C-alpha cells in the first residue's frame, strides 16, 4: 500500500478545499475524519504501478467538533449544527474512529516525511 499526502497549514484551508468540490445549491454532506492530531479525508484506493493500491490523504493538523458542522466559505466560520439548513454553506459530518489500521499506517509514514 502506498500513500500520497496533500497537507494544508490550517483547518480553514482544508475545509475550503473540501467545500470547493460541492455544487452550489446542493445539500451535500461530506465526511471528515478526526484521527490523532489531524482532520483528514482520503480517496478510495487507486491502482498504482503493478496493481499497488495508492491512497491520497488530504489533511491538516487540528481539531473540529464531532458531529455535523457547517462551514461558511466566505467568512471561514465553522459552526456545530443539528441539521443542514442553509444550502449556501458546506456541511460535513466529523467522525472519530476508535481505530483505523489504514490511517495508523498512513500517519506513521507521514511522520517520516
């Protein structure tokens, strides 16, 4: 298994990149993972050379509240909410797995960079 990393300096930059994939006017909820000292999202496995799986891990050091959050791209404000109401804002479900062997391996490799 191989990992590629895209690292952002702030949580707002990470959320802006994740939010930019949304179409305006659509109520989409994307999942972000809080793991260790990082918030991240990752792509499904991709096929690399010789059938090796490649994972793209996009991350930033920091914390977000667990559960449903709303992110305003213009003001860079994050707010914990109970349900998505405003379609002009981006919505994320922040989860925190107890254990992820894939992320354990990825973050170990990331720490060596």
